[in-house]
C-alpha cells in the first residue's frame, strides 16, 4: 500500500521506469521518475497550465506542454 500515487512505465512488457508523486506540493505537481541505474529524473509542473519540465541532476532534459485551445498537443 502506498501513500502517494505510483505508476509503472512498461516498454515491450518490461518495466522501464516507476513514477511516484511527491507528497506535500500544494501549488505545483512534482514527480520522481525512477529509471534503472543511478540517474533518476524529476518532473515539475503545473496541472492547470499543462506545463511540465523533466530534469536530471538539475539540468532540463525535456519539457511537456499542452495549449488550452489548439488542434494538436506540443
């Protein structure tokens, strides 16, 4: 039983990562992405604005964005 939401990411049936939501983040969503090896990722963002940044060791490695009124996601 977990106190926070936990998700498994699978590729070809194999577990590729585990995503856990951090506790006590009242204004922003924060997740830890546990990948095999020592280089875990952290995702921070705003659920209402659909803007997220994925970082490894404090360096941005990806960003996720979704506009409210658009035909496609970015």
